[in-house]
C-alpha cells in the first residue's frame, strides 16, 4: 500500500492499461489512507467513498473488456470543494453553503468523469477561495504536511495537502491570485495555473471572473500535464473559454532546456520586496541547475511587483465583492472574520479605479508579452516567505501581500510552481516557471528538465497516522 | 490614481458610505472592519505609471491570445 500512496498518475495509468493494477485496489488503498490520516491533516471536507468504488468498478470492468479511455482511466483524484459535483453541496468551505446542492457537475468534473477518472472526495479550502485558515468555519483547516503547526498555503489548501501526503495523486484547484501555486509551494508539490481560458470555470464558484483560473496540483510535472490535458478545452458555458484546441501538453516534456533562453525576474524578490533567505537560496540554486543543463539564463526587468499586485488586487476585490454583495449585506456574520476582511474593501473601490486597473492590466500584459519575445520562459519566486504558524492570522495576511504569483493572474499567462529544495528544518521552497500565453508545453518542458535533474519531488513528508489506524495507513 | 480626500475619514462618513452600499448591518456588527475596508478599498490601486493614459483600451474583454498566444 505504501507504493500505491505515492504512485504517480502516469505510472498508475500505464499499470492499469496493462491490467497490472486494479482501479478498485488503487482506489480502496487511497480511501483507506484517507481514513487513517484525515483526522490529522483535514484535507478532505467530504469523502465520496461509494461513488469512488462505483466509478473504480466501472473503470475496471471497461478496461477488462478492452475499453481503455486514456491515462486517467481508473485513476483516482480529488477536487477543491468549489467545483460542482451533482447531488453534493459545493460548500466553498463556508457556513453560507452548507445547504447547497449542485444540480450538475462542473465541466472539469465532467471531463474527468468522461476520461474514466475516480473521484475520491472534496477538499478543504480557504472560505470562498479567499479567506484563510480559521477555527470559525464548519470544517477544520487543512494542515501543512511538513509541519502540522504551519500554514499549508491556500486557497486550495486541501488540494496541496492531499497530494503531498499521498491521499490523492492529483487534485483540482483554482487560482485567482496564486491559490494553486501557493499550496503547491507550501506543500512541496507541482501546481499549474494554465493560461486564462484554457480550462472551463463553468460549475466553479467564482471569486473574481477576470482573474479566475482552474489548474491541477500533482506530485510530478508529467502527472500535471496529463491532468491538464484531461480538463482543458473550449467550453461554450464559460464566456472566457479559449476557442482553440489544447496542444499536447506532454509533447515537449523530455526535450530538455539546452539552448533555451530563460529570463529571471529577480527584482520582484531582490528589490521590490526582499524575500526570505531560504527562498532566495532555492531559486539561486535553481538558476545554477538550469545553466548547468544548458539553458541561457539572464535577468529581465518588468514593472514593479507592487504595480502588478495593486492592479490585480483592485480587480480581485472589486469583482469578488460583486459576487458576495448580497450575502455581505444580509448575513455578514456567517462569514469568517478573515473572509469578511478580504471581501468588504470591494464595496469601497471607485468605479474609476476598477476601470483604470483593467487599463493598467492591458499595459502590463503588453509589457510582459514584449519581454517574452526573446525568451522561451521566465522564472521567479512563488512565495517570498516561508510558511508561518497556522494560527498567526496577522502574519498569514502579510504573506498574501508578499508573493510573486498575482502578476501572472494579471497577464493570464501559464505559471507552474515547482519545489526548489528544502530548508534545514525540512520545509519546501519553490519557484515559478512562466511562459507565453498558451505555451504550457514549454513551461512543462522547463519544469520537467529542472525537476528531473534535482529530484526534489521525490521527497515525501513523514505522514502521521491516527491512533489505532497504523495497520490501515501507508508508510511515508 | 483617482484623487482621494486628503483628510482621514470620519466615522460619520464611513457610516454614510456603508449605508450607501447596503452594509448597515455589517457596520453595526463590525465597525472596525468597515473602517479598514474603506481605507483598503479607496486606496487599492496605488500610484499609476507616470506615462499611464486613461485612454488605453480597458481589458473588459480580456483575451490572452492578444498577448503572445501564438505558441
């Protein structure tokens, strides 16, 4: 079972196709591991055990008849509880949504179902993908897999934790200002925010329409590309859905970085805001690795991190307030304090400031596109700080201001967070690899070359098992 | 950046703003949160670039393909 806990999507898919691994056995092993660990890690809000077994049995029967659908057929996954699953509540980790019942599956869930994937359950998040870890909510906050006292990142916190501790090989997340890449960073896994419009948001509870992205979290780059391939594609139900067929995201995976031109946006974390030494050491070592692998790495200059962040934040909080206005007027007490604090400023943004932020966005998008003309990819940090204590609201609020992720929600370009190593205390550090719009294959190519050379993703946390459940749980 | 009043907002002004937004209940329960929200909301955008022009086309219909999506 320990082997199954950390089995990759790619390997599982190959074994299932060759009928050397039973989807029912794989699914049962992960359900058992969830039961043995979740009282400690709180990654899951709801476990869809019956549905998972039914889907696994159906996949197994179909594959035995020779009907293999693709690399996720019979492979389990989990989803942030912000995606609709028909017949279940989409709670958004909020008291306001306890009585909700989704009428239909979100498009990403439909695509995974049609690919034969097996839904294990729905995962914890920051309330409405914007709050933070707090005791005020109906479900506990997910915990950092490397140190239970620390913040696991958010808002797709359960997605990062479940993948890191081996209770799901892949998970869906959403990213409006970094909410896939932040938990990937804090949990030491791979988190991709693809190009705006690549994955449909239909059936996903919105946070800020013009910044919202759907993306996968996995333990390997190859798995991430496989999962993105499964959920990408045009969807008329999402007004922002890109009208172009998705490329083959795995096509360039093993092409290496020799001869590639990679820019480093160092001023984000060395000048605009000063990053923690551990994070700076991680990306400095990564630059050396990329150079050693044959890439040409050089610094580039963009507008300040503060400018990108102010642009994104203005749009973010204005659009989020539009979504939550009625509930904040009628039942503000039902939100957690940290969520109210993030949503209420949207009531007081001037219309002119919102319009100017959208105008500034146009300028910043053009600036980034211009910088990318002579480059294949750029790298920069993800988080500027290391994870703080999960009960330290003030510091958590500061870390959400001190990050390099929002610029790529503003530009809408693909950005993946990958581990760059571990600190002396065993916490993961990370960087982002960013590409031109719709250049996910290139982003994955750089990420794969780097991750394969360093092997950071092969390290797993020491997973704590609930008392009495030792026989059920996989080893770390 | 849009010009803002150069004096600190009074509680009366904050209350009036909250009422105008239908947030009377939130103000009654969490007055400090509303004060902080007014400060954060009205100061959200910060300084714009010196060469910024408000005649730029807004990104109302944002299209990533316009910005190098030819890969």
